[in-house]
């Protein structure tokens, strides 16, 4: 039973009236017929169970009448069913995993971390939700993931399994050097290509994943800390395709321009900090966002990054409409029937076993 109601609830107002009438009638019914000067000697006579039970007949009578009144009020039990129509948002997260994402200019929980560690933390909270960061989460939205450095790779298709998606986000890594037993880098040429930044390829792959999504709104969130220096697709051409397909692109530029310490491996395989010059191509990111109807954001620290995702979270809301149907079953016969049986039983007992003689 999901719902309960009284169809004719005004009948319930009669319950106090019924109780008052029965009380007055009972009081009159049990007035003494003969008056004695003293009944002190009769108090020592033991009372029978019939005399004790007779005291509860008025209460039983009131209960019966109340049940009848409740039956007249037509109690109904309902089974409800909800149907939800959704118009969710399909979101493709496009994250930069190029070498510059290892720059150490962010802090997380009071500790110095690289850009990518901060991004993975905030993106995970964006998906799952975090009240402290002002993130509601994307519970009803399809969310996918594309990672790009020198090449673009689809890490997760659009999905509602956000737990699995968060695990994938946390497992992302910037490409690393692979060494043989002598300590020589065996993927040196490939590594140089993987550590580049192919913004256009990332956009193109994100568009391909969103193209056939069944959603009212299609959004891409592109995050990078550099300028486009690799790839086969021009970022502006990719943005034009996104516009034609109705895909809105929000762009985020993270980190600060200038010299930033970056961990690198020396010839002995040890990680050392090396100062490196970085530049975020803000003009390109603004152009992509403006062309597709999105917005450009800049985040130079973890708090700023969280605020950016919180703003996007508010801008792209899912809309859901719930319709509730309830089917009611009449219960009046159970109450009215039980009440009639109780009232009749009390009348029979009053006129037979519990009858008082004047």
C-alpha cells in the first residue's frame, strides 16, 4: 500500500458527536432505579466476571459506531506508480594528458601536486558530486571520457555507470618512458609524440562519441594546459563541426603561463625537477567556446578548478518530469461490516446475558 485516503472524509467529523451521544445515553441507562439509605454492607460481596465485563460494553459500542462512521468516510488504499520522463545531458569529458600536465604548480589538501592529480580529483567530484565544492553530480546524465596528448583515445563510452567511469579517471596517467635492463629508453620517439598536445584530435574524437547520443543536450568539456602542437585535425575545424551538430564546448585552460617546475627522468632514471616554459593558448580556447555557444574558463589552482566545474554543473542541468498514477481500492466494507457486527453484538449482550433488571 503506497497511499491511503478517505474519499468522504467529512464523515469523520461525526466521531466526536457519536462519542458524546453514547456517553449521555450510557449515563442515563445506568441511573439507579431504587435508592437505598446505605449500600455499605453490599460492597463486601465479591463481583462476578459478568459485572466486570459489563463495564466495557459502552466502550465496545462506541468502537463499533466509530468503525461504521469510518466506513461511511470511504477509506481507500492506493497503489502508486511513478513514470519519469528524462531529458538528460550527454557530457563528453576531454582531458589533456600531455607531458605539461605533470607541472608542479597545484596544491591538493595542503600538499603540492601536479596539475593532472588536481584535475583527476576535481573531475571525479564533478561526476559523483561534492557539496563542499558546490558540485551536485551528474547522476542522471550520460558521461564519457576522451584523453589526448599527441594522440586522442576514447577511455570510456557515454555511460550511466559513473562509479566505473571515476575508476577510469583515477587510473589515467601521463605517458612515461619505458626502459630496458640497461636503463635505455626504448620508446623515446613514441614518447615525444605522446607527450605533445593534439587539441583538434581530442575535439574530433569527442564529437564522434557525442554525435549519436540520445540526449536533449550535448556538451563537451575540454581541459588543457597548453597550445595545440600536434594532431591531424585543426581545432577550429573541429569546433565548426561541433557547432553544426549542436554540441556545446566548454573550454578550460589550467595552470599559469611562464616557468614551472616539471619532474623529468635523468640519464640514470631518477626523477628530478626541471624548470620549463609553458603557455596556454587562451585565444584558441576562447574561440572554440564562443563558436559552439560555450564558455571559456581559466583555473590556476585547485580551488579555481573546482569553481569552474561547479559553474558548468549549474549551467548544464538535467530536466526531469515525474508523473504519478495511483489506483485506489475501496475498504469501507471492512470497517462498516466490522462496526455493524460489534454494535449488534453489544445490543444482543445488553438484552440477554448483561441485561439489568429494574
